[in-house]
């Protein structure tokens, strides 16, 4: 688990569904021992994996403790509040400011102030340009994507810091370089931007803010709004439109640009990636500005927007709360110079022979075997093969391959079992039967069925065996049955029948116990014979002992009587 990068995985919660890979536009996911982890050097922090994870295993790094430490350090900590807040939190500006101050912040300011300066500077750049492609620097996901994956467009990024960076500079210019700035918004990628901007200390999400409020046991209803609270240094105007699709271009139009300048807005990561395909920036003969946002629908659809409100309602709230100003300056008062340095992610290329060899390891021996089903998260089987060669994937990710292995193992086990095995559908037709079953019940027709590719598949079970009622009963009741010493045509069988799929598929394991029962009877008979013979011998011995005892008793009695007579005669003589 990488707690340093903004997105990480709770390994124990990750259950090899590969949904994060499927939804990651740059495949910055590594699978190891069945668990997914983010590859930081490839990730653009778009948050798609966080939003799509069905088990909530993908998490966003929690920076609340860092923000608290800034406040505890007795520094003046200012909030740069993203303009989408007005669509998420059902509070008035004064109440929102009071709430944030209750958490310990010095003052609260609107990031939209920086957005306004960025728009003014962008309009100036466009009006002075003769031609060329310009791409907004507002979205850190778009900026990182171009930096890592389309470096040929880095020169097209407007050389201006994002609204958050510009706003942080406005606050530092106004209140001193020793203040701290905490950005709060719906974006994960802002955490990356904070790490390399040197203007923003910490970036929190709306989810983190709500968590912080909850942890502090703050009852929103009991908060007494301070009427003197207001955004510093002043309220924002048209910059509040930035989080909605086309919002930046709307502000540029209000400022004013030449008629031949084309303003295009592209919303959504895939849409932006597609917009750059087959495009050579050196061949642009017009002045084109692209407002690019990675989230479908704009920042109001950010991965940590933390609201269940409909997107239309979010946009409507922002539009209704955005103020207009009568005059917009033509020169920006504060800008941040920003030059993007390419850091291309190098994807290793492999020869076709190596890819084909890897495909064979997952059961893809021919082109027809390459299903390209996408179950592994990759678009094609060859993409999976490349990931395997990179060490970012595992063979077990191929569902069709694992299914084939499972079927082969099961088939091998069933085929080699000495007991008869059969599976029957709800129409009492055989789905599968092993060789032992065919030998046991098909008699003279065994060779015919054994030579068929599907064996007994499709045959009616009641045409093969005399106990089809057992299958009917289980299909009806769903309860398993066991019959011991079931008598069929002078044979004895032990039958264990069971449900495989309730009311749909039934299986049975049948063992011929005739020989063992016959042997058991023979052993029992021999034992009875031995017992009888032993009893006879014992009885004879007892009889002989009895006769001997009688003879002995008679002899002893005679001797005793003789002694008695002798004693009497002696007495008389005396």
C-alpha cells in the first residue's frame, strides 16, 4: 500500500475484479497476487479507479492531519475554496466561512479569484497570437496526461499556472509569504499539483472536509453565523464558472477575444484523448484554444465532489450564484509563470514472436483464440500479453484461460474417477457423463457412445438408467438424496444425487457395490460357520467335562463312604 501517492489500495478489500484497470485510461495499475495497486509514475490521478471500485478498495490519501498540524503550528492558514463548493454545500457564504474558521482557518478565499486572472492572461495570449493550438492549464489531470503520454503537446499548454496556483500567489502577495494555503475542492489530482507547485501547502477534497467536520462533532444547525465574515480579499465574479463544462471559455468571451479565435471546450478524459489523435500541433493554421477538463461534465463531476445531487442541479446552483461585474480588466494583476517539462512514460516494445509466445501461456494459440473480451481490463489480448511481459499482470487475469483450465481439471477428474458421474438438465437430458457411467449403464452400446465426441450428451437419462425418478425428485425439491444398496437388475448401487443449479442441473455419483456386498456376505457366512463349529467344539468339551465330573464325584463319594464304614467298625470293637 502506497500512502504517499494520492491514490492507494486497501489490499484486503481488493477482489481481483480488474474494474480499475478497465476504467484506468492510462493502465497505471499493477496486479500482484490477485490484488491491484497504483503505479505512481504512470498515474495521472484522474480518480476513475476510485469511483469505479465496487469494494471501495481504492482510497484517496487523507491529508486532514497535515492540515491540522499547520493550524497547530500557529501559522496563518488560508483556505482556497474551489468554486464548485456552492453546488455541494447548502450553506450561505457567511455560514461556510464561519464553519471553516471554526476548524481553525485564519481566512477563507475563493479559488475563482485566481481563475479570473488566468482567463484575463489567456485572452491576452490568444489576442497576441498569430496562430497555433493552445490548451488550458487549469486541469492537473490533463496537464499530467500531456506531460507523460502526449509530450508533443507540452508546448501547447498555456504558460500560466492553474487557477489554484494563481490564487495561492494572490493570497501570498496580499498576506505574506509566510502564510499557508490549503486548497479544498473535488479533485484528487490537486494533491499532486500541491506537491510540485510550492504555492499550495495541502490539497483537501470535499469528502475530507465533510469527514473533518464530522470528526469535530460540529452541529451545523447550531453554528452562529458571524455577519462580518466574508471572502477575502474580495468576492469572486465570473471565475466561479470554471467548474462547469465551457465555463472558462465563457469567461474569456466576456473579456473579449478576436473573432477569428476559436474557443473549443472538451470535457472528459476519453474525449480529450480522442481529440488529440492524428493531430499535429505544428500544422495548425488558426488560433485555437481548448478548454480541457478530464471529468465528464467538468469539475462538478470530480471524483470527490461528495454529493448525490443531480449534475444539472449542481450546474444550476453555480450559474445562479455566479455574480457578474460591469468591467473586466484587460491586464492580469497576478500570474504564475508555468512551463511544462515533458516526462514521457516509455512503454517497452516487444517483438511479435515474444508477444505470441506469451499469448500461448494463456491459451491463445491462434488468432481465433484472441477473444479481446476485455475481462482482464485490457482492450485486447495482446495488450494483456504486453502487461504480462512488463510484469504488471498475471495469467490468472484471463477469464477464458482460467475457465478452460478449470474445465480441463474438472473433466480430467471426472474422467478418471472409478465411480460413475452424470449431470442432467431440467429436461432430464444428459449434459455430461464420464466413461465409468457409460461402461456401467450402456452395456453393448458402450463402444458407440464412447466414440462419439460428446459421449452421452443430449441423451435422455430415463432411456439409460432405471432410476430417473431420483433426478426428477431433486429437480422438484432441491434436496439431495442418497440411496444405499439400490437394487437394479441383480446389481447393487450406492447413489449420491445432488443439486448443481437449483431446479436446473442435477448431478449424481454412482458406485457399483455388488462385488463388495457379495464378498461381505461370503465373509459373514464363513464367520458364521467358524462360530458354529467353535460352539459345537465347546459344547463337546463341556459334555466331556460334565461326564468326567460325575465319574469323579461318584468315585470320591464311594471312597468317603468306605472311610465312614471303617471308622464305625473301630468304634464298636472298642
